[in-house]
């Protein structure tokens, strides 16, 4: 069984790129926290295809409907807003989804319909003699499933599956914010060989997070470095015209992180985070804190000074020995160039016969990092909430989570 997070807070999903819908079930959600559908929708809007002109031209509205796990006595507030309707055997059925309620402790279920599909674009990859896109999962998924694989848009391997990540992560970040004031922000810091000069982790704090979120939300390329963002937008546009793609790096930061979460070894929060962030579609690298920049330093250069009020710098990125320190949680994630491109390439068909591959049809992102920030934030939130619940399930139950003096 494939789940994200766990064992205390976990997210499971189902649905393929061109299937009817993507469904999500959130397990272990503690009771008593208010969840507004409109807030979750804001994060899905950041992820959705068609929401950014530098992403895929596929345009999905991706409206979420909550089906379980929320309640309040005020039925009008609970149910106002979303309706789900289906036609089956010539009959129409409709029901109201949950709009604004409190978690009950039971599994939270949600659904997002897929309505902008061009499944005919993928006949090139169908069947035992279908062609294989270099860099994509076409070959391994075909043989793993003994040929019973959905090739449309990449099937389950599609980035569309991350709808589940964002829904689950939106619930997690809402609970973390209600409990600790925790917030998550991401910024694109590299596109191709072009690197940003400003880093989010050097700038972000509890005091300026509102203005930074506003800046990022209004930008074509969500980067703290506006000059870099403008150059990156032009680079992506020119690369798309050539039929090629680009890699990217995204920095994701959480502030207001409670200390003392995580374990030192096999269940360290570092292991969990690097697995969750590094396991996202198209990710090839994941660094914590200063990452590979620490390699040429000496210990005296790299160690963060500590005083009674906390760490004076954050080379460690909020984690030491896999345990949170209360400093901002910082990760940098590297994405490969989009595998699906329009240029001729050497490849094979499903039976491993050599072919000269050229894409017939299809829609894709020229740079997957452009839409990835909100998914990284979501995955970080899921792992952080799971760590909070694990902490509270130990002998520390009932204690407040504190480390340094005010």
C-alpha cells in the first residue's frame, strides 16, 4: 500500500491523469480543527494545470469537494458551496459536499474531477508495440503491470496524482498553523543554469512572511528574486519554442516549527523529509539546510552558534540529528528537465525494438519546477504534522513543545 506520511497522520490517493477523478483519504486527522474548503482550494489553484502560463496548456479547474470527516451543528455553513452530481443508468443524483466544518477524527475524504482530457493524444504509447518516451515511466510501468497500464498522460505516474498531496498537505498545514502558527513558503531558486542571487531562507521570517507570500503569489515565476524570475520566464519561453525542457531547483521553508520533533536514526525527521520531498515526481536531489555548500567548510565555519535564545544562524536547516531545533525548516529540491519533449530522440518500443522517437501529440510542462512549490510545501506539512502526533503519543503527552528561553 502506498501512503504519504504515517503512521499517525497519513494520506492515500487514487486516480490517473485522464481518469474520471482523483480521490483522497486522510487518515489520523485529530478532531476539533476547523477546515475550510476555500482555503484548501487556494493551494489547489497554485498546483492546477493551466494556472500558470509557463506550465502545461492543459486547463483543469480542479475544484475540491469534501465528502467525509468534517462536521458542525450549523448545517448551512457545513454544506453551503459545493455540490457533486452524477448521471447513472439514465438517472441523476446530487449531494452537497462539506464546505466549512471541524474535523471529527474520522477519515477525511475528498474528490477532484478531471474534465480537460485529450486521451487520444496518447495512442502512440498504447499496446505491446507502443512507443516509449525516454525519461518517462512508459517502459517500466508497462512491464511491471504485465501490460495492464493506463498510458494516458502517464496514468498514475502523472504529476496530476499530487492533487492528493496538496489536499492532505493543506489540511496538515491548517492544523499546524492553528496549533503553532507554522507556515510554509517556497521559492524557485534555479532554472536550467540560471541561478537566483537571493535565497528565501536568508530573507523569510515570521515578521515578513505576509509580504513575501503576496510577492510570490503575484509573480509569473514564484521566486523571491524578481530579477531572476524575469530572466527565468524568458528562458522557459524560449526553451518551449525549441521543443525542449529545463530542470529547476525549489527552496521550501517552514517557519514557526516546534522543536524536539523527530527521532535520531531510522525514523529521523531528516530521513522522512528527504524521502517525502525527494520522492516527488521528477525530483533528483534533496538537500537540507546549506546542503552541499557545507562540504568545503570547516567545522568552525559551519557550526551554528547557540545562545540562550536559540541558534544564531541556520546552516543546519532546522534539523540536528533528525530532530527539529525550532529554527526554520529549510530544504532545497532539484527537478530534472521534463521528460516529455518535442525533439527527436533515440528510444525503443515496448518490445525493446530500436526506434527513432518523435512525440506525435501531448501537453506538458516545459519546466516542472514552476508548479512544484505548493506540493513540496504540502509534503513537508504532512511529515511535520505526523512528527507532532508521534511526539504527543510518547511519554511527552500533555507537555508543551519548548526548547529555548523567551
